[in-house]
C-alpha cells in the first residue's frame, strides 16, 4: 500500500473484523500473527509492552510480530489489515468453489494416495507449504504405509506435489503452543516421530522416493531407508539441524556416515551444507538423477517396468538386504528421538522456531 493510496474507513475495518471471525478455513499461524500485529498497530499504535519470556511461545511470537511493524502509521496498518482480510475472504471462496466442483473425497487431508498399475503412490500434498510435514501428515503417512504394506501392489512410491519434494518438519506448527502445553507437545512429537521412522525401518516392500524437487530435514534424512531414490536435477538436499538448534533423525546419524563416510556426513548433518542432486548421487544418497524436463516420464517408465517383476522375490531380497541391521536401526531411532526431545526444549531451538514464524511478519 503506498502512502498516496486510499485509506480504509472505520466501517471497512469493522467489517474486516467481522469477516475474520467468520473465516471457515484456518489461515495458518503466520497469517494469524500478521493479522494480530496489524490489528494492534491499527488500534493501539506501535508496540510498547514488555517482551514476553522465551518460553511463552504464543505471546513472544505475537509480540515479535507486532514489534516488527515499528512506527507504521495507524491508518496504514488499518488499510493493510482490511486488504489482508479481503485477500483471505476471496481465497476462501475460491477454495470452496473448487471443493464443491470436485466430488472425489480422500480419506487423507495431506496426502493423495493412488494406484498406478502395480504401484501404490503416496503423494505429499501441501504444495502451498512446500509439503512441510505437520502432525496430521506424519500420522497419515503412517496409515498410508500400513495400508500399502498390506495391499497387493508390488512397489510403493513416495513423492511430492508441486515444486518441492518436502520442506521437512512443519516448523510453524511446533511453534504456536501455550507454555503450559509445551512439555506435552514435545512428548507427543517424540512418540510420533519414533513411530513414523519405525514404519520406514519395517516397511516390507520395495520403497521408492521420487524426489520431484528440493528436500529439507527429515525428507532428506529418511532417504537411506528407501530402496531406490530417483531425483530431478533441480532438487537440492539440505539438513539445517544445527541452524535450528536440533539434531539428526530418521537414523541418519548411522546411515549417512555409513553410505557417504563420516566427513561428508558431518558436513551435511552438523554444518547443514546444502548439496545438489548430483552431489547427493555421488554421496550415495540418491540412486540416479534425471533432467527435470524428462524426470516424470523416465522415472515412471522405469518404475512401471520394475513393478512387473515377481513381487515375492522383490520382498525376499529386500528382507535379506535390510533385516540384519533392523535392530540397530530401531536402537538408533530411539536414541535420536530422545536427543531431539531434549533439543526441542532448548533455547536455540525455541529461538529458531520463533524466528521462522516471524520472518514474514515484517511488511
Ligand atoms: N514449516 C512450516 N511452514 C513451511 C515450511 C516448514 N518447514 N516450509 C515452508 N513453509 C511455508 C512457508 O512458511 C510459506 O508459508 P506462507 O505462504 O503461509 O507464508 C510457504 O510454505 C512457502 O514457503 P516460502 O518460505 O515462502 O518459500 P521459499 O521458496 O521462499 O522457501 C523454503 C522455501 C523451504 C526454503 C523455506 O520455506 C524454508 O526454509 N522452510 C523451512 C525449512 C526447514 O527448516 N525445515 C525443517 C528442517 S529440520
């Protein structure tokens, strides 16, 4: 909004306030923080209240969002609030139109699971959030893997919808927790992560990752638990655990040094070096890299041919390759999750999450 543009009237502002209450879809934490900050700035002016403590997640995030507006004039904040609400209302009515014109109902909210011949395809489906994995999606992947392990398909494929494979753990979800609920959230996340990784360790059939775009965090660390990893040449692979005050998961503290050597593993897992698809392939994290322009065609032709191979023989060979170290993997998983539970409660991690949530609150 430029300074010469028309300012919203008090009536527009009151209407926008009512519209926010009537929104049927949750606009997400970042937008809610932005709305909060603009509302406070529009009604009270610049933030002068004392900064809440680090453990008071919710109020700290709200305070940061408001504080970043600095000396933004009240009437500009009011106009920005009205504009933001108008964009949410119009996005919501567009979504509702799309939903009512689309009868197909999926049992999953964040996945699209389809059958392609002998292949069960599990597609991560939060493209607007770069397929970040929230608690709901973790649970849905567990359910989809359980179903795929039992169905009569011969291969299971995991891929992403949109330009990302997955941006890893949903950071915003973890951030907005009331101080009194933090301990419970950390314990629930610990149990969920442990169960999630167990399902990859124990998955009985050949499991394939079709890495359609960049991968971050757990979307990268899980890859050694797949049997084939195909990647587009535009994908990058990145595990910024230290930057987030966190530590490696999905057995990567064991699998990464094993497949790429400890010095290359440390570069990724400790220092968060982002590698290209070619580098990931050279390090043994990716089976093969394909040009992005022919990626889907080449990969699916290959997988359809593999899916015609005798399924029982594939399962038997997979068991032979994987079974002897399953116990080790389960032990590593427990250790990694226990360390993460500690890291999640650390100031480094809390700070990193608050910073991520607030990074777009500045206008
Ligand atoms: N958790 C929560 N939300 C995420 C997310 C994550 N891991 N990754 C992306 N998103 C959301 C963004 O908040 C944004 O939401 P918004 O449109 O409501 O603001 C949306 O997805 C698009 O992301 P954006 O950051 O605008 O896209 P980009 O192309 O500039 O950057 C990433 C993409 C993935 C590099 C960047 O979003 C990022 O660094 N995400 C965090 C990745 C991460 O650290 N994961 C955890 C590893 S342990």
